[in-house]
C-alpha cells in the first residue's frame, strides 16, 4: 500500500461511480469528490513521493512542488464549481466524463515523469471529446470528431518527442529544456497543440461552443492550462514562445471581434489569454513564470465564470448568437452581474484577479527590457477589454431589446457563479495570500498608484473606443474562416477528389482487365479451341498430317543446334 | 389569446420603466463616463506614471494608446472580415453533416 495515493485516483473513482449511482448519492459524489481531491492535493509534500516500476522504468506518478500543487488546486476547485454548476442539469455521462477529464488534469499536474504525463494527457483528450459529444447535436458530434483527431495527432507528436528524449538521454525525468533538436521540438509542438497555438488554434473555437451549456464550462479550464503547466515545467525561457504567445494574443482579439456566437467569442478569448501565459513562459524569468502560473489560476476562475453566465443564457433561451440576444439584464440580473464581473476580471480591471496576475507578466517583460513585447501586451490588454470585457456583456445582456424574458439562473448555477465572482474579487483586492502559493518568492506590489492610473486610462479609453466604433461592429450572421478551413474544406475536397479519381481509375482498370480477359478468351478459342460445329477448329486443335509435324520438329531441332553453336 | 395584448402592454411599460433602458439615463451615463475619462487623464498631473520605456510615462499616454490600439484592431478585424467572413451555414453546405443526419434517421 503506497503511502500517498495519487489525488487523481479519487476523481477517477468518482467518474466510475457516477454512472451506476442515482439521485442524491450521485450529487454527493459530484460535489464531494473534488473537495476530497483538494484535501489530498494538500497532503502531497515536495519531491517524488511515489514510484512504481513499469517495464524497465521507475515511473513517478506523484511528485509535489509549489507549482504542481497550485495547478492541481485550481483544477480541483474548478471540478467542484463546475460540478455545482451542472449537477442538476447535465447528463450523467457528461458529469462522469468531466470528473475523468479533471482527473487527467490533476494527474498531469503531479506527473513526475514523461510517461505518467503522457498517460494523463491522453486521458484528458479522451474524456474532453466525450464532453464535446455530450452537446448532443450533429454539429457537436462532427466537431467532437475533429477535436479528437486534432488531439490524437497532438498526442502522437508529443509521444514521438518523449520517445526520442527517453532514447537519447536515457531519462524519463521532466526537466527544463530548450527546443534545440528534433525530440524537444516534437515535445514542444505536441504541447503547443493542446495550448491552441498557431497554426491549429482553430480547434478550440470549433469544438468548445458546440458542447452543452454546462460542458463548455469544464472544457474552458483544463486542456489549455495543463499545456501551460507543461510548458512551465519543460520549456521555461524558450524564446520562440514569446512570439507564439503574442500571435495567440492578437489572433484571439481579431477573431473574437469578428464573431457573432457569444460562446465562440469566449472561446477565442481563451486563446488570447493563454497567449499571455505562453508569452510569459517564453520570457522565463522567475517573475514571468510566477505571472504565468498566477494568471492561469485566475484565468480558470474568470473564464469559467464567463462560460457559466453564457451557459445560463444558452440554457434558458437556447440561443447563443449576439444577433438573437440582447436586453437580458431585465430578467437575468444575477447572471448579468456575474458576467460583468468575469468580463472585468478578464480585462484585468483594478480590484479584480486579472489585474493582480496579468500585470506581473507585463512587468516581467518590462524588467527584461522587451520593449516591443511590452507595448504589444499593453495594446492587447486594451484589446481584451474591447473583445471580451465589453463586447460579451454588451451584446448578450444589453444592446437592443431582443424581446426575450428568460428566468434567471437556477439556484445551483447561481451558487457556482457567485462563488467564482467572489473569488475574482477576493484575488483582486487581497492577493497576498495567493502570492504565497506561487512557485517563486514574490516581491511584487500590484497597486502602485501610477500603474493603476495607467491601466485605468488604457481600459476606459478602450471602452470609449468600443462605444464610438459600435457602428463598425454591428453583428452579422456570419462565421470567420480560419486555418481549419484547410482540413474541413480543402483536405475534404482533396480526399473526395482522390476518392472519385480512385473510383474512376478502378472502373477503368476493371474494364481493361475485362477486355484483356475477353481477348485472351477469343484468342484461345480461335487458335486452340474446337468450334461448335467442328468445322472451324482453332489452328492448334486441327488434325495435321504427320509429315507436317515431322517437318516442324526438324525446323525446331535445327534452330536449337544453331542457337547452341552460337 | 385575449389576455395576451394586455400582458405585453404591461411588459412594455415595465421595460420603459427600467432605469437602465431609459434614454435620459443613458445620456446621464454618457455624461458620467466623459467626466470619469477626463478625471483619469487629469489625475496624472498629481499621480506620476513611472514609465518603463520613455513615452509610456507621458501625460495621457495610456488613454491615447488604449484608444488607438482599439481603433487599429477594429479596423484590422473589419478589413480581414471582408475576406474571412462567410455565411453561418458555410460548413453545413459541405454535405457531411446532412450525411450524418441521414444515417441517424
């Protein structure tokens, strides 16, 4: 009996029990398993606490550190709040999949070696796909298949990198490296696919909004943030990540500005926010890594809160398009207020969790004298307020009066939203206890008057820009093409074309074979076969006089002798 | 059905009465917003912003930078939109979704 059970095991057992149980027992499992996991997470001390022999390796399923506990903690909190939000509305298999998915995330957090990391990584891929499918529509099923294919490809690439690293270094340990050779590049690419990095960012905004109103809350939290954790563990200070991150930040803003579907706006802003974290990992200083970890923690809370408020709207109205929504603040005051708090937090407004965490990343860029990066991040901060901070609540809850008068959130959804809204503000107002949990010592004062003033100017004038430019941002019933066009349309057409060509070629081949066979048959009949009447026998099946035969044999013998002598 | 118009009337009256939806209050909110904007710039006279890279400490730099960044992003998005935007059932026309529905039926 090992001294420490991997905390992920609790969630896996819960996932297995949710199916066979019913009623209050099931509800209790959904709500208590994450809390038990949270308790177990805080029992894990620093260092490797569990080793298991596996093939020729000693794998380490549980290794503790401040960073690992921090990520595992937020994953467990997320599993609890997500469970609270959905346990009365979601189908049982979605809840079970969500627990298994969270188990994968907690497992990755404590993975002490690359093999364990990979196993839990794939667990997440499998069960997040189930959550996408739990959307239940044909569109959700199609999106789920595309999502699964993308993550299986990512998993294979990661596996290639891990295998190469293990073969060439002889070690399965998780150690900081830089992308310098084929193995490390493969690992980096495999992780970045899960982080929704370019050129495959499209999988995220394709799949998440197709899930159920409750499913998208779970999806928003785990996959991309475990990728951020893996980057912090494996690739801190990898310079290419700075520019990958900047690209993601800008991509998220532009596509969110073009988007009409409220949940898809939020999906694009996940890419945008993860971009900040990826950029911070690329900067790689202690302050930057603290910033990445802190921002991931805060981000999971406010992004889940935003998806919850959007989820309530979808649950109550069945609509998620900005063109069909608007004016909901009249009958959904609580959802509106919670949505606005989430929106302010994602925009890193002072006194919210976004401000106390994201500003660490900007300051880390400044202290490394990364001038261009700093200005781009500042511009992006303004852009976040534009595309998520105002656009989301404005078009969903205010804007025009859509005539919809839905009821406000059911009590459990409301409780989950209030919990996370309170956390957003607590982390923003009083961040010191949270700073204590970060992986490196924090010597950071978020609320310097000059800095607060700078960000207030930046954000409020972004707000001004939004309302003055509203005529340019009228929603249209459109989608925006992305790189997924390549595999959804171009490759589909190519595959269809190849299929059609192969079919045609096959037909042609069959025809040719038929013709040749016919020719042989005719030839045989003509020269060898006996005709039906016996009159028109083939040349070799007629009766010939013996003299002719002897003559032919003589000719053949002479030919043989001549060939032999030559 | 006969009770329907009455209820709609009552709803409409209630909407008109919601303080956030009234035009005079929206005008008031705008005025308040302008005042707050002016205050955040004016406050910089008393609270120095310690810039990291020269210009970001200038008066109203945050305001100008925030506004024009957003303007630039909206215009870029608008320009990209002309080539990237498609009808919302663009991917549904590919045929494979209908195939799946047919199979279910």
